[in-house]
C-alpha cells in the first residue's frame, strides 16, 4: 500500500514516482497494490489478526487484502490525520507484521527536533557513536548549528535574519523562511508558544557555479547564470522491531541525489520547477 497526502493522491507527478514500482509488483510479481490516503483509510475496514497480520478492505471494494508493506508518501504532517481512526490505523500498523516505510522510529529520527538534539553541546552525542579521530572531525565539519526557537534565541535570529534559515517542524519542502520573511513572521508574534514549532539553522552558502547548463522537466535546454548544488545521501536501513527490539539487519549507502538550482532561489523542488537533477563525478 502507498499512502499519499490527500492533495497528492490525484496528482500525476507524485503518483508517477510510485507507478514504476507499482508496475513491477503487479505485472512481474502479481502482488496487488493499493494507493490511498489516511482520510480514505479512516473510512475503510481494517483489523489485525491474532497473528498480527494487518488486513484491509477498501470502502469501494469487496476484497480483503493483507498488507505486507505500507509506503508513506503522506502522514508526515499531523494535519494528514483527519480523525482518531487515522491514528488508530498507524498504531495498529506499527504493531503488526507489516513493513512500514518508514517506521515510526525512523520517521521520528528524521524530524528536525532530533537534528537539533544532535547539534547540542557541540555535537557531543556523535562522540558516543563514532570515535574521535580525523574522520569524525571531518564528519562533524559538515554540520551546522541548529536549535529550536524560544523567546530568547529568536532575538538573535531577528538581529541577523540573513544568517539563518527557519524551518517548521514538518517535512515536504516549500515551508522554510529566509531573511525578511523571518522578520515579518516573528517580529510581532503574539503567541510565543508558536516558536517551538520552528527550528533555526545557520545558513549554508555553497560555492556558486557560473553558466550551468540544465534541461527542464519539459525537455528544454537552458543555462542557469549562477547555480548552486545540493547533495543528499540516500541510505537503506532495515530494522527488526519484533518483541520491542531494534535489531538492524541492513544499513548501507543507497546512492546520492544531486540537485542544481539558481543561487537566488530559496527553493530546490524539482517537481515545482525550482531545481534540476544533476550527477556527481568522482575526482
């Protein structure tokens, strides 16, 4: 099953990203695939068997299927959970034998508040994970300071808003605040409790590439006069959480995702036309 955000379930771009895997599962493996939203799931019939298998029957289907895997393309925003049944489904799914991508634990590990915890006390928590040697110091040099906003540190951010990027505690992009947007959002904020919904991160200023050739998603060639690169690391992690454990079965590098965008743009989402796919070359 693939779970999408409600506004994306019928959006061709987002469904096509899933469709190739869908095609392989159905045509080559004869494994049925469901695409749904949490809202639809709340209106469907589902239950866990005594053996912890999760079964579901769609609201417009008479067929009951056992869910072997649940792939989340939605559910990263609390607003996706439109009623209590959505939360009940997530809890039962987590406790079932279905494989969740990601599981609740891995989802939380990627949250911005966890990133702030890693940055605390000069990244001291990393010393408990990797030895303090040349490689660990090089690794730490790729990190920048980030912290959850409160009534005190927001004053520092407002004094120098172009030094930071402020991010809401959610995923999905197109939600970050820069420069004057930070000032206009927080200068006259009456409810100070809203600050805890954001983190501030020291802004990274990467190297600028001149006259970088790109091809748009429509297939048209053009040149970005001033471009910067963004590199993401994809990893594969498989964890056995049976009986409350967390036995890591696999954890390895899955590849790199490299994007190019204009140096003047604060966004890099390729689906919205802000960024372009690129590749890296080993030197």
